[in-house]
C-alpha cells in the first residue's frame, strides 16, 4: 500500500492536482470556522452544548461540517447548490427549454450550469434570511433551543449577515468547481465528504456516551459489515456486449471490433442520498419562511431523524431518486440510438427499439437492487438508534454511505491517472 501511495507522488501532474484539492479543502474548512460579524461566540458555545441532536441544525451540520452551528461564513455549505441542482434536474423533464439545452451537449450544459448557479444564489438569500431570523431566538424547532446568537440584532446587521452568508455560498460553489476542473474528483462531493468525515469522531463519541459500550460495539460491527457491503456492491456491474460492424470510409475500413457497456449495480452513487436529504430539508426551510401552524407542527414532530415518518420517507425518497438519477444519467433511448448510428448492435438484439427495450429491462432490474440496497444501508443504523433511543448521532448511515462512496469514486479517478502512466493503482 505504501508503495502504491508513493506512485501518486511520482507523477508531477497528479501530485499537483492532489495538493491543489487538499489546499481548497483546507481553505473551505478555514472559512467554516470563522463566524460572521455580530454573532456572540459565548452563545455559540452554549448552543453547541445544549442543542438537541434530533433538531434540524444537526441535519444541516452534517453537510456543513458544524459550520452552521457556529454561524460561520460558509455556514450554509453546499445545501443551496444541492437543492438548486435537484430543482433544475426535476424541471428539465417538464420544461421544454431546459430539455432542449440538455440535448445540445456541452453548449446546453453550460446554460443549465449557469441557471443552477443563479438559482443557488436565490436559495442562499432565502435560507440565510430564515436562518438569521431563527438564530435570533425565534425558532426552537431549528436549533433545539431558544438561544439568541445575535444579541445586538438590528436590520442593517441582519442584512450584512445575509449578504455574507450568501457570498459564502457563492464562494463555496466556486471552490467546488475549481476542484472539479483542476483537482481530483468531483468538487461538491469532496466538500461534502470532508464535512461528514469531520463529524464521525465526534458523533461516535456521543453515541458511546449515550448508548454505552455494548451498543456502541454492536453499531460498530454493523457499520463494518455495511462498509464491506458498500464496497462489494459498488464494484458490481453488468457488462453489455456491443459489436460494431465493419464499414468502408474512403480507402479505409473501420469497425469490426467488440466492446461492452458497463452498467453498475449502484449506478447513481451517493447522489440519491444527498437528494433525499435535501428534499426532507425543504419543509424545514418552508416552515422558517412561512410559519404556518400545521407545517411547523409536522416539522417538529414528524421530521426528526429518528421518527418513523422521517425514516420511511427517507427510504422512499432514496429509492425514487435512484430511479430518477439513473434514467437521467443513462437514457436507454439515447444509448440505443447512438449505438445504431455508429453501426453497432448488441449480439442477439436488433438495433433501434428492441435494443432500447433491452437496455430498459436490464436497467430496471439493476436499479431495483441498487435502490433497495442504498435505502437499506441508509436507514439500518437509524433504525438501531431509534430502537435504542440514541439521538446523539442519527445520521450515521448517511455519513457512512457518503464517505465510502465518494472515497471509492475519487480513488477510481486516481487509479485511472496512474494506469495511464503505467503505474500500479490502489484498486484491483
């Protein structure tokens, strides 16, 4: 393993990318520990000691690395961008203009990305306004207590805080795009990875303190089993053989080769987990903006992470988003049409509509397994904690899935870089 690790630093380009990625993550963590002006540090420490772990702030801290409870400049983290991405992807299937942009290739993707950025800034404005109001001691459902983090509250100070939090979100979005372009891995996923991993030691300590050694040991053994299962399922794939017929272009003959299309069992990765978490956060956001009695009561009593309603909705949303994302990433019609235009075919399957139906059938079977697996792994630790009445770290299953999934995907990218230069990689 050490020899393989040394291979990374033998490649100057790869070494620079990894150093750049680590530098961006360090910069993000630095900004996540700087409170916005006007916040009382003594009240922040009091909040961190008293807030209920089943309150909404514990969920938001999962994706901000604790920055939200510190009311840091990067307090909103990646949540506005994730929510914006979900909304745009959902609208792409119903708004013709967005569908047209999606089919335009790189040019259309740039337009969709720009629209996502604008929507992210708009959502950050709404969320930061609601959070400033809540942290002024007006929303015990959000933070689990009525502590006032902004004792010298005024309208100009609140406007400045909203502006700083929104600017911090835009800056985080830019940092994530820098990692994607110039670093290693997918930027937004790596920032989420850094946040959730940073919370694991503290969360484990809280579970040990609340549940005792026996329950902590059982949960640890279950986690190790889930980790092995995640790695095993992540590597599983169905290879669809594709043969390309020979064709003559000018004086040269092309084609006559065979290849395969790899369909992974877990085709969507950790995206459905993040999407489902974001969707369950939307009612909380709405309850802050529109404090209707029935909505506030629903959030307070049914959207706590260890409640049966939350666990059931979480599982259903993960399954639904897995199907949605898989069909967005791998469209059977587009894949069949592209193979037909390139003169290829699946052995034993006629090109065109039969190939599309064949892809859809395989994709449905694989996605059912992948969706049920993702949902089960996400809720198994939550079910154990709910049964044992452990509320101090209720998002452990989500944390485990995100950490392992992003780590494997990043290592695959590093492996591909090493293989291109004839170095032995990490994964076999």
